């Protein structure tokens, strides 16, 4: 009887450990399906990817992509506005299931999160007034450039700028743009489409109307996921592949960026 009891206890312990292990490795997709809600981190100050529109609701390319994925996953969409600095921490602390917020893939980020296939073009560049000569990182010597903290532009300019350059970091993109428009910084590092949008809103004769100085990096936007989420990653990539093939994604990119989905993005399915 004692031996049988010991075997039963051992079995119960093994079962508990097994269930705990399975729970620890449960894919976020399971939680989304149980909850019936997909929580997505999106930008709210980064037109045309995400900003507050006339209806006082956030709108933009990233918001439309989030809605597309929620529909394909059969879940209700919950938008969680984030800044560039807190979007990855929100993902890592499980406040959101996905990040769709002009997120580019690089070696450092790839160490801590996973990425979907690309869904949109996005080049990172330095912009400034036509009167200022800046053709590359070396020309930032002795100059001040503004960036949004934690963005790809922040990381790349920090690595490439000469020691005499001053990099002013702002908590969000609105802060960076306001600093540029008001003349607090003569240069900014940001996405091409963001700078183009800003230029279109400024008077034609504005002395600091932003023009392209040099491209920091040719990039693309991807969906960010936590590491070790194979089922969710497969579903997200599958949904994006379908949207590329049936034209849905091209329509979204055309709507907000006024360019077709580049072949390089359209043909990259991993």
C-alpha cells in the first residue's frame, strides 16, 4: 500500500510539472483565442503610420494593418497607443500581444523579440533645411540632430555620428517634430514618409522646410512578437502573405503612403 501510494504521489507530481511546463510555454495565440481580443501596440504621433485623426480616433497605416490582422485572426481589435521608447517593453511585459508601430528589424532588437515578414516600406533618413549641407554622418560634426528616443534613427545616428555631434532625444515623435518646427534643432532623423508629411504641412517659404540630407538605412516595417511564439508568428505571417497575394496590403500602403507595395516587401514572406 505504501509503495502504491508513493507511485500515486510521484505520478501526481509529474503531472503537475508537466502541466506547469505546458502552461509556461503556452503560445500567446491560445490566449488571444480564449480572450477573443487582439491587443496591438500602435503609434499615435507618427503620421501617416498612426496619429489622432479628425474624429479623435487614432488612424493610419499601422492601425489598418492591425485591423487586418485582427480580422484574419477572428478577434476583436484593442489598440494600445505607445511611444517608440515603450513599445518593446509593453510587448515583453505582456501588455500587448503584437507591436505594429513602424518597427524595423535589426540585430539588437532581434535578440529580444521576433519579427514577422515586412508589411510596409520605411526608409530612415536625416532631414534638414535646404541651406544646410549634410551629405553623410561625417557632416553631423558640430551639429545638433533631433530623434525620437529608442527609434532606429536614434540607434543608427548614435553609432555613426562624430563625437562632436549633439543628439537630442525626445520622448516621442511629436516632441521631436515640434522641436524642429520651432527651430530648437536644425536636423532630425526620422522616416522618409514622416518628413514628407511634415514638409507638406509647412508653408512653401518656410526656411526650415525639411529636405532629404542622406539615407541612414533602407528598411521596412514588421510586426513585433515575443520570442518563442511559433503558432502566433505562423498565423501573422500567413495573414500577411494572404494580404499580399489578394491585394489588401497594397491597398493599405497606397492609401497612406501613396506608393505601391515595393516588390522587395511583397516578395519577402519570412
